[in-house]
C-alpha cells in the first residue's frame, strides 16, 4: 500500500535542523516514509490525499500507558486520591478483568491515541487476575494489528502481594516462575527488524509490587533475548518511603542495584529524583517516560525534565493509564509538558 500526501500547506519534518516545508509532499510506501518534498510530489501512489489545508507532522510516540484502565476512568471514589490510595481503590475492580474487557479497553485506548496523532505506543500491562486467561497480552496484540498501530507492549508483572509486604492484593499477583515463562513465550513474538509493527519488552510493575529476585531475573531474561526493560520508578514520596523502609535504599538506587540502568531501560514518571540520580540516568543513558497529566492528577509532583535532558537522559512523552489522567490524548500531554516546563523555568 502506498500513500501520497500531496502539497501539504506545512510539513514539519522534526529533523535535526527543524525544517518546516511549505507546499510540500510526502510519500509513504508500506510502513515507511519513502520520500519528502519534490521527489514525493512526482511519485504515483495507490491513495492520494490533497494536503492544501493540512499540517503534516511525524507520528507521535507514546512511551507509557495502561490500556486496561480505559474502562475505569473518572471513578468518583478515587478522584482526590494520591497513588497508593488510588491503587487500593481500583484493585478490587481490576481483579475482574478478563480477555473480553481487555479487548474493549485496548480498542478504545488505541483509537484515542490514533485520533490524537500517535502511531506508536507502548503499553505496560501488569494485571493478570487469577481468574483471567494467562495470555492477555495476545489479546492486545490482536487488537493493535486490526487497528494498524505500531505496538510495543511490555509484559508487566506483580510478584509481591499484600501478604508478603507488597501493595497489591494477592489475587492480581503471579509467582515468578509463571511470570518468567510467559515472558519467554512473548519474547519469541517480538520483531527486531527496523520499522517492525510489533516489539515486546519486559516490565515488572514497580518496586512495591515485585521482589528484587523478580527484577534481577527479568533483567537477565530481557538481555538474553535482546528486549528492553521498563518499570515505574520514583513516582511518589510514598514509594520513596516504602523503598527506604523495605530495601534501605531510594527507588533509583534500589533499581540500580538489581541491574536496572542502561540504554535498554526506561522508567515511567521519575518525579522525585536527587541531582545524583539525574546524573546517573544521564551517564547510563537510562530513559524516562514523562507523564505530565497523570503526575498532576494524582498529585505526585512534576518531573525535572530540563535537568534530565541536560544530563543526557533520553526523555519521551506519555499519557499513562486512562484511570489516572481520564484520557489518552498525546497532543494534550505535549501542551501540558510545555506549560510545566515554563513553570519550572521561573
């Protein structure tokens, strides 16, 4: 399939020079941009869109999401809650998740992303209720293929239930053997080719919901299979207090001790960071998914994005789960990120 967007009013290339081309054309062949500018205008294509009134930009990339939460947005009982109380409120509802509900949630969330200009999204799915089918991420993959969005699901996990000192109830946790077996299975589905439509990564949920052993074993498996690693880190002060009391270390130090830094790792949120932690992320190339709406919605704080970028840490934009931002509009996140950066500069 080829697509020609002909003579767009403005084409923002987002290249290193920041070029903006007026009255410019763009040719797409298959899943790749084949030509931009005069060469594209001369090409023929199976489908042509006249671009006289259009602004054309590259597709947006969403670096952190929880698509299953689409069905539990704006619940009255959690509107004013901070993260830990918010999670405790939702866990009894989420434990009823099954394949059919996840398919509806995924379809809705992906459609919202597509309508706001997103063409590649990650999803952090860590909820596998004991009553649900084990292969829930396969359901999401099927929906993403149907909608035609590039999809990078991360196989999340929770192995530290309430009975063992964690936050989530035992009914939504799995044992480490079950987690790692499914991670190995999903790793075989990941396509490492450039421009691939499906890649898989591994993502234990958070320091307060997985054991250190699970973190280490997942990191070893991911690196053996050539996959990336993802988790929540330093989102709230409650998490910081939990890690200090339980592990004797702040969240980033705890993760680093388990081998969770490097260019194959990206953290969600990373709100509460000391200068030395920012320097560590920059030095190791550890990435951050910036979730401005969710951080404000839950009262978590605002991430130090300018300092992270100055230190050399890769930073991406994210909507986070719809239950913590009440939507999946990536352009709205970009605007809020800009406004927050101006606030921090004052």
